[in-house]
């Protein structure tokens, strides 16, 4: 099932190609038996996954477009309690992709530069940002006088867990998971990790 906000934000184009590229984030985030496993619906149909994806242009305005897309999507999914935290994390991940992930290797000529995906299963949301850069993100030691360098720390503090997975020698996908309540996050029992090299 694909869910899109009623209006697509300026600068964000719904990606009709589907969400196959997100499968690496889903696999990396999954913990067998207890983890975020959105590809299988529950028998009662209550936790059928919902997906929203968009392609973002390599422009500075894309971070705002990604925030707007995220907020509209989570509003549509009735997850207002997660809307602001997920939107801030998405903005940080898209900003990192714009700054560090836009080296365009062969094979990306026709692909969107940056893709954003949101996947919901029950009270959990996985956000994923894919870019053509192959360098894994690493949190930097924060310089309190610097204006940047804190993005991954922000993502880590807002999310239940986050990580990164390479995309078949064509970039990477960085993901984060959010739960509607601390009890839901504990039920997932995620290890905290900054990079998952699969």
C-alpha cells in the first residue's frame, strides 16, 4: 500500500517507481522475531505497512521539501506525536546527503539524486534517505562553536536506533526508526548502532 499526502510539497516528487530501494534499510533495521519487519502484515490487518516515497532534487530547498513531505505524511497517518521528531531527523539526513552524498558515480545519470522514504507499521516509522555517495556517515565530535557537524547526534537522540547500509555499489541508504511511545521502542529491543555494513 502506498500513501501520499494530498498535495506533494514543492520540490518533492512522489516516486512512482516504488520503494524497492528501501528494502536494504528494512533489512538492516530488522531484528528477527522482535524487530521492525514491515514487509509481512499481521493476521489481523492492524499493522499493514504504509509507504510514502519521494525523489528530491539536489538543491538546498530539498531539506525543507523533505520536512514538509514528512509532516504531511505523518499527519495523514495520524502519527502527530512523531511528526516533529521524524521531520527534524529527515531534515538532518537529507542535509547530510546534500553535503556529502552527491558524488554521482556511473549509473546514476537517470536516477533521482536523493530519495526519501517513510514506512509505517503500527506505532513505528522507519525513515530512509538514499544518495549516490558511498561513504558511510560517522558522527563527528561536536564543536560547540561550529554551525554544523551535529546532524547525526540529533538523529541518534531523536530516534530509537539508526544505521546505514550500502546500496549495491551505488551509494547508501541511511535510516532511522521512531516509535510512538517509549514502551513501543523497548518492545523492539534495538541495539544502538551507528553503521550496519551489510
